[in-house]
C-alpha cells in the first residue's frame, strides 16, 4: 500500500466523548473508528495517516504492537462488520409476565407433556431429515445414471465414427441447462440457499439473525438446488446442504408454522422463541450430517464443534437422538429403495465402503505426516484462491442476478469440457475393472478389452469419483491421469464454491485429496514394493488431510471419517493427519467457513477472546451515552426512540428525582425493541393515572416470531392523543439484565457474551446507573479495529 492510500472510517460519535456520564472519574477513552475498509474499498470518509494515528488511542496501539511482536495470528479476511446482521435473543426473558407464566406451568402433568413433545419434535427432525436425504439421493442417482449412460453411448459411438464433438456438446448442454435452472432457483427465489449453508447456520447458532436462512423458500431452493447442482456436473456435494436443510426443517417443526404465500398455517407454538429454535436447528444440522455420512456421532460432534455455541448435556443427548434416528431412517429408506429393507446396508448417502486392508505400520506414520502437511498447504491455497474469487465476484460479478446465473452455467459447461479434454488427451487405457459394479466407462481411444480409465472418474457423480479413487485397483490410474485430475478438479472446486447454487464442499475436497493421496501412494509402492501394496489408505489419508486443510474441523471430521470407513484401527492416523493439516493451514489462513463468515461481515464471536487484551476495559469499547427509557414512559418518547435509532435494547431506569437532567437513575431492567413494538401495536398504554384497557399475554410476544421481518415501527400508527399517553414497562421488561462494572476487562466481557449467548450488556456505575452499552458487534468490531489499526500502521510507517 502506498503512502497516499486513504482510510475509510465511520465517524466517531463525538457526543460519546463529550458526555462522560460519571464513569468513576475515568477520562473517556477515545473510541477507535469502526470498520475501516469495505470489501469493495468504497470510502464514506477519508482520513490521512496523521489523522488515523491521532484517532487510535495509545492503548489500542499498544495492543496492536504486542500482537505484532508476539506474532499473534489475527483473522486475515475480516474486512468489515456489516450493520445488517442483528443478534438473536438467546437469553431467556425474566419478566413479571414470564414469571407468572412459569408459575402456571408448575403442574407436573404440564411439565411432562412439554418434555414429551420436545422429544417427539426431536424424533421427527431425524425422520424428516432422513426422508429428505433419501429423496435427494434417489433422484440424483437415478437421473445421473441416465445422464452418464447417454453420454457414454454417444462417446462409444462417436469414437468410431469420428463425431466426438457431439457427445461433448450434449454433455455441455445438459450440464449448463440443469445448472442454469438450479442457479436461477437459488438466485431469484432465496439467495440464502447458495453454497453449503454451513457458515450461515454456524453464525445463526452463534447468535446472529440471518433473515431468510430458515425460510420455506430457502428449504425448497436448497433441496431442489442441490439435486440440480450435482446433476449439472458441478464439482460439489450434498452434505453441507443436507445440514442446512435439516436445520430449516427443524426450525419449521419447532415454530409449528408454515409461511405459505404470505399466510401462516399455524399448528402449535410451544417452541416459538429464539432459544428453543436454536436448539432444534442444532439438532437439524446434526441430523443432516448424520444422514449424509451415516455418522450419527460425527454429526452430533459436527454440530457441537462447527456450529453450536451453547451446550448442555441434555441438549447434546437430544441432538444425538435426532442424529441417530436420521441415520437409521435413511438406512431403512435407502435399503427399501434397493429392494432389501431389512438388511439395512445403506446408513448414509456417502459411504467410503469397506477397506479390506486398513492396517498400518508405524514406519508409515512419517508418510502420513507428509501427506497431512501437503493437505494443510493445499487447503490454505484453496481458501486463499476462493477468497480472491469471492472478492472479485462481489466487486464485479454479483451486482446483477442474471450474471450469477450465467456464471454457474458457464462453470458447469467448462466442467464438462475439462472432463472430456482430460479423458481424450491423457488417453489412459486399462483392462482393470473398476471397484464399483455400477461404474460407467467408455472406450474413448482405447482398443480391445480396455477402457478409458479417467472416464471412471468423470462419468459419475463426485461421490462416485471419490469411491473410485479410494478403492479402484492399484494400476487403474497412471501418474499423469492423477496429476491432471488433481489440478483440474482443484481449480473447478475453487471456482464452484461460492457460485449462486446450492452446493457443498466436502465431497470435492475429499476427491481432490484422495487423488493426490493416491499419487503419493503410488510413489510409496514404487519405493517399497515389499511393504506397501495398496494405495487406498494413502488416498484416504490424503482425502482427510485435504478436507481438514480446507475446513479446519478436527474432532467431528475424524469421527465422521472413522464412522464412514467403519474401522477404528485407522482412527489414530486420520486424527493425526487432520490435526497436522489444521496446524499447517492455520499458519497461513483461517478455514473456508470462517473466511466466508468474515467476508460477509458477520459479527461472529469465536471461542476465545482476542489475545493480549486483558488490560482493555469495558470503558474502552462500550457505547455511551445510553439511550434509556423510564419504567413508566410517555408513548411519544418511546415512538421517537424507536424511529430515531435502530437499537434493539433499551435499559429501563427509575428516574432519580435528585437530578435535573432527565434520564438518569438506577437500572431496573431492559426491554427489547420487539417487545415495545408489540406493546405499541396492542395499544398497551393509557392516559396518566389510569390502567390500560387492553391486556396482553406471553403468546402475543411470541406469535409474531420472527419479529424483525414482521413488525416495524413504520407499521404502527399513533394519534397525537396516543402519544400523550403513558406505558408501564415494568411487567414486560427483563428484570434481571446482565450488567458489568466499568472495570470489567475485555476477555471477561467476551466470555460472558460467548458463554451466555448475550445480546446486550449494560455497563453500570457504583450507583447501578447505566453508563454504557455493549453488544456483540462492539466485541466483534474490536478485533477488526485492532487488525486494521495494526495493518495500516505497519504498512504506512
Ligand atoms: P443487535 O443488532 O445485536 O440486535 P442492537 O441493535 O441493540 O443489537 P447494535 O446494532 O449492535 O445493537 O448497536 C450498534 C451500536 O449501538 C453498538 O455500538 C451498541 O453498543 C450501541 N447501542 C445499542 N443499544 C444502545 C442503547 N440503548 N443506547 C446507546 N447505544 C446503544
């Protein structure tokens, strides 16, 4: 970056610095401007080097310096925190109303009924996800088989007649046609269905509201879209989308409401709050992974490790139950489809199948470590290339919807051409029979009994390709075939991930890793022909390392792969390779999902607080002055607050009569924007000294769930007389909000947010008067500020 580069900052709230509301005599710390660079670098304000230096308080600079000195790894892709992302209300309300409601529920019968219905819902999440997974699998397998048979027939015919352009054109046409439909579905119906969905599910479970993520439109686009993406020949899998679809189904079952053409079909409303829906979505995601891989333990751990943030034993048990039901039901359904319902031989959509000889010698461990290191390196390369492409797409391609659709069509057509060129140019002929009886092969340039070996990898779905690479005989693929396959499939994988289609990255990553793992295996067999006779296990370690290098998930991936292979003896090798590939990868970049989250500007809170920030205190990053409401408040003032600010939480105070200054007093509770909106809508106010005529129950607050998409301040009409009325907030506000004193350190606040799933933290002084407000964005932004501060200072001096 040159000396003249400008900085983009949002203006510092000067008012905050002017009004130090008795922060215990501490001088107000200059707040660092938020979110510097936009992804497309468009400034709102520009500052020179000097002005940014003066804006950074010495404390922030110290921390930045220490980060640099200790070589602390900071997120590399974060560009901004986008204000559009709101938080969920995972914290349970503790108001007079909820207390009364809880007392009414104390009867044993009611509690038992509630518990039973929750188990029934978890059961149906498992069954529903299984039906979904089986439906997707059966449609993909049936149609894909027909497609590849047709292409093979044309290849065989045209190989002799010299009309090879025909099958290529047909292949391209089929691919592009199907993908265009899939991409249009996602782009125009619900863009939230694009990609694997796991980064967004992860953000949702972390506490970020993602509008449209759990909608019916997203469900249809995701399920139909993933079938079309695979049939369209894209380098993608259906496992990520399965987790997302499982999550949507779980949320739908929990809400008991189907939004249908703008109308709601209400069934029941037992679980209709953020807290319960979050738990159900975690179960849905776990069931999706479980059904996809036939790995209930792996699915549960995936939900714990990758997605969910708040856990307790009972929740893990329920999630595991759903995952187990999903795995079992998928097995029954797929086995029934194959005509042997009682044999139960299809526990998941992707099976790595049995390796006949999955034992290892200790002297092989260095080879596995070498493979894992390559996995970490290539994984980081994948993430970096995909990041560059994502930025390019956001800048130039994704401004118009039709361009997104066109790009997807182009990638699928190119995938067909690339496959043909590889099959044709390498012309690797073999007489060996592929491992799978269903494999489709073509002669294409081969004579006699032999067939084109590369066709086994390309005339099939990505899952089929993975199985071939893991299990096909040793001599099946030449070195050149594997090298070219890795290069081409890697590039196609990078290009495909991030397209506006429903697609997962698990299977292509595994296939890429299996191919280069096999290549290394061939080398080992050449070097030690007496010891090594099989390349399958090297392909397996390669697959695991590649996936680990891209995703950086360790525990769940180890368990998923062990469950998929059904062999625990090899578990240690898989674990070591995943661990090393993660370490190597983390040295260069964050994982693919985290990169996605960062690029989208989602305020996700990681497991650990930012390092070396122990002496940064809450006063350094809280917002002040706080916008508060009185416990008995004038309606006009509430209306003005809601229209004037977008805040979602307002501390409620009791006015201290000793102060002339308005809105100063002890904290009594906190009330959320959506509660105020419901209260205004229901006209829960009255002229001063009277009681409101209307009444309200807890259901009224839950019914408009999810509120932000439904009720807005603009929807509420109030007359001048209404605005003169007063509203008593005491029965509805949260009576026990979490508070912090001014001396709380950053890591402490971070852990409070992360551990309790907080949305708002009120900072109070010694007299319990609110003097500051902290939200998740304040914490997430902090990391970005430090990073930007450090980076720019570093580059400019
Ligand atoms: P969320 O978006 O997480 O639902 P929110 O809308 O209340 O919560 P943010 O959007 O994170 O809050 O708020 C943006 C900024 O406003 C943050 O810096 C936050 O500290 C500040 N803020 C939030 N509520 C108040 C308030 N009542 N008074 C003053 N500042 C506030």
